[in-house]
C-alpha cells in the first residue's frame, strides 16, 4: 500500500511533515491520527495502526506536531492549544486535497487533543481515543518535579523518554485552562474509548471519566495486557481492527474500487537447469520459453537475464501495464510509458522512512517516462497509479514463500 509523504501549513505558518497511508483502491473513508506527547508520526503505534487501517480501505493521515520529528517550529513554543490547532489545519488540508476526515483517532495526549478538536471538524462522525487522559494537565505528571522550576524560571529543560525537551510556563498555563470534559459532553459524535487496565502511564480511571461524561453512541474496549505505547504489534493491530469494525457503523463506506487484475489465473513458472553452463536455466511460462543466466562477472555466461533482471522486468512491465489500463479507462492522452529500473543495496541507516535501522536493505530505483500531452494533474495521478500495480504491492507487502521437496 502506498504512503504519500508531504508537508502542510500548521499553526504559526510552520510546515508540518505528514504521511498519508492509502489503501490499494479508492479509500472508503479518511481518518486523522494524533500521536502521543513528544512522540511523532512514525512511532510504532501510529504507523502500525495507520497501515492496518489502510489495509482495510481507510486512508489515514498522521503528522508530526509543531517542533517534533521533521516538522518546523520550536517544540518549546508549542502548547496543547497549538496541537489542537494543528489537527484542525490537518483536517483542512485533507478537505482541500482529498476529502475531510470522517474518523478521528488520538493516542495518549493526542487522544485528548482529538477530543478538543473534534467539534471544529464538522465532517467527523466517529472519534476513537487510545489511552487518553481525561485532563490534558495529566501530562505534567511526567515532569512534576520540574513544575516549580518552570514557573519560577519561565522555562526548564526536562528529560522525557530519554530525550531533552524545553517546557515553558506558557505550556503549563495553557494546558490547565482546558476543560476537556465539556468537549466530551458536547461531542455529538460516536465515541470509542480504548484503554489498557494495566497502563501505568495513564490509568484506566481516565477512560472511565471520559466514558461517563460522553453521551451515546459510545463504546468502551479494553486493551488487555497492552502497555501505554502499544509496543507489541498485536496490540496495535487489534486496536486497528476494532476501530475499523466500530467506525463502519457511523461512516459512509462505498465499495472500494476493484484493483487491477492483469491475469485471471496465475500460470505456473518452471525453471530447470540446462547444464549448458554453470548457471544456465530454461524458464518455461505457459507457451513461452526464456533463458536465465548470470553475467560473466558472477561466473555465468550471460546467456540471458539474471534473477534480479527478471524481478525488475516484472515490476517494470506491471507498472507500465497498470498505467496503460488506467490511462485508457480515463481517456488520458498517454502515448507511451517507459520504465527504467535498477536494483542495489543500501545501508539501512541511510533510509529515513524505513523501519529497519541496521545492516543493508534492497533498493529498487524506478524512473518512469510518460510521452503524451498530459497536464500536471494527469501526470501526478498516473504516478500514483504506478505504485498500485499488483507486483509493486506484492514486493512492498509481507510475502510468504512455501518451499517443499518434490520426489
């Protein structure tokens, strides 16, 4: 599933870094996700929940609040109110470029911010909170030993999760002014409260207060045995499953567009040694016969493409075919597509958006040339369609290869 990364203008005219997780077909709905205090859009919980929801047809926008992650601004100048304003700006951006979010999701303090912002996003019909405090001021407990110093000095650097953050008096003044229970009582939207009974950061009594204050329709789901940050993949995936199923009762969910199927039934591919040389192989695909080999530098005779050449060829052909099908269906003036691909290995640390941080990663570079009198918007859409080709989706999803010996 494709991830679209971009920036939008947040509170104070800062450029905020965002990621939009998109399903393979047309989204059934759009959701806005708010991360936890001093966290970011790429925390494990935020990313896993967003990707899991996209797999269920729900597009999810997550972003770094002002001064965090890759977003502009100084965290020290941000407040709970500015976080709420950033969420409203994010919803505005979705409304202007795609579709306004009908689902709002918030984790920890992000859950409190989502509750405060919900009334300013009229299209939102369903609000889900995960481990949210019933009072935003709850977060000051993370640095309670510094509160007197912050009030006396105006600002103090504190350590949160091993990272230094500068907290100002303005942050304390702002956060105590919010009466979140009034926002909850006047929500007038479906509410799902999710909380772990063993959360030692935000106790389950916070969920009780939110649930009691809310009006129906409201639901509560216990995240048994989960920690506050949902560090276990199973906990994040469970939360996503519940949110998707629950939200479907409150949002319009048109059938997602069918994905492009390039073949009714996959044909068997048979690869057999010819023994003509060390690596020479006969590849049989239905009525087609091909030769595979390794280049001479790798000990072969270069009698045919190598294994990675075939892999790149499959991706390139699928990309071009998918773009052609879309262009013909939409009557776009696309004359010819040329896809040039290259495979290489890179250091994981050089990939900012990759979860793996150590060792080497495979990288495929794909350059696409489009001939024809296409305008900018048409070219942009065709590039989006390129990422939706079935082979691309296969290579970027979890793959299971079953190997067995045949007598």
